[in-house]
């Protein structure tokens, strides 16, 4: 009888211990899950190409295989959602519907990125171009193109010879691609503006083109846009104006005034940023070179 009373007295204590232990186990499990969720990065699906595919290929879902990766990529020290760069399980349908054609050649195992795709097709050169640029290809050889090692990223000057005169047509231009033939260098593709593309195509059609490799960061532009030379000497001087970076443009000619912030208003109320020649110079409209640009001293000056 006494033993039964003692057993009944101990029972509530044992239940309390069991409850405490159970709660402790639950808390430990919850803590472990919380720590894991913090330390283990979240995962998502990105797609890679199953095989090698050339530019212009229409991409379909069966050409891709999904793999699990971290859902955040580190770019420039900052975390970026992987869907902003790559084709993922969340955006694959939308990407392939809006831009299903490869802009460049891809290889088996390459992760699919939205920037690789376009709506109408393309190639590797489009991947390298600025959005508003034009790519023009001209034939050259190891002599007119300087070297067979000319490649993407090189910077060149373009010289055009018409009859007995040679002009510096374009300065510090970026090469997008070079191609070889049986005898070495065969052609080069240059990134130009619309205006420059017309100059380059015209020079190819009616003149002889030579390239000159330049250092993008140390190149010195000429004061005149198009220096020229013939058997009598320089018809337009090739004086160096200043040192520039790879994408800089030459400034106004020395001695000209720049109307930047406080210039006189032009028609329409807008301020002019054009360079104005000094009053003691004037444009000779009869000059056969480039009458809109050649400045000479006034008569008797």
C-alpha cells in the first residue's frame, strides 16, 4: 500500500521530466533547422546547353538541362539574384518565348544566359558591339592589316589613298573580329558609327585602305580630323593635339572658344556647344580641300 502511494507520487515528477526533455529536443531541432537555413544558401535551377549550338539556332526547352545552384551570384562584391543573369526554372518559359534565338555560338555545358538570346538571331560580333554601333568588314592582308595577329580588341587607324593623296580617315577604332585566309590575314571587322561607316565603305570602294595599329590608352589624336599627304607634302597638317583614352573624342581646335555653360543662345533658345573660330579667321568657301572646315587668315591679315 505504501509503495503504491510512493509510485503515484513519483509519476507526476516523471511526466514533468519527460515533458521537459521532449520540449528540449523540439527546441534543439528547431534551432538546428534555423541555423541550417541561415548557413546553407537557398538553391534554384539554372539551365545549361546539352550540346554545341551555332549562332542563329532557335533554342527550345529540350536543348537545355536543369542543374541546382545557389540562388544568388556574387558580382562586384554584391549579391545579385541569379534570375537577373541566367535562364532559371522561374523564367525559362518567358525567356524562350520572348527571345529564343542564339546571338553567339555556345558549347555543351555552358550556362544559358538571357544576354545570349535575341528575338531575330545574330552572331558573336553583335555580342561585342555597342548598341548604336555599325560593324563594317573590309579586306586586308598581312601588309595592309599590319599583322596576322590582329584580333578582337585591337585599336587601329584607317588610312585611305585616293589617286596620289593619302588621308587619315578614322582614328583609334576598335576591331571586332579578324579572319584569316590561305595567305594569312584576309579581313577585319571594325566598329564604327553610321557616319564613319559611310566613310569606310566609300574608301574601300574607291580607294586603297591601310590600317595602323595604335595603343588605345596612349594614342594622340590629330588636331585636324583628316590629315592628308601627297607628293608635295602635307595638304592638311597632322599636328598632334592631345593624349586621349580609348573612347575619347578630340576637342575643338586650339584657339577656338568653347561655348559650354554661359554661351549665347542660338535659335530656339538653346545654348550652342559648337566651337567658334576667332574673329580674325574666316572660312574660305573656294578652298578645294574641305571648305566647311579649313580656316585661313583673312586677306591682308
